[in-house]
C-alpha cells in the first residue's frame, strides 16, 4: 500500500498537489463539510467536489485567521 504523503502540499495550501494523491471517484467523509454547509451528510464525492470543498474550507479559515 502506497503511503499518502500529501502533508507538505496541504501545509502549503496547494490543493491541486494534494488532489493528485486521490482518485477521480474519491469518497471523502468528515464532519467538517456538514458543519460548514457544504455537504449535508458530511460526504464529499469525487475529486471535483473535493476541490471545491477544500477551496471553500480554506477560504473560511483565511477569513477567520486574517487580522
């Protein structure tokens, strides 16, 4: 099994580099998408949706951490 080593890309907020580690039909489950109103069941389906979710989540983080 190949180890997912996307942490450096995630820390750099390089969504495209992180997505390169995922299949097109990825199923991402977390309580956060539901919390921010992105997915009512907390499930993000597919790489395209995961890209949108991460961009939206990172925008929220930036708004919350900007001075």
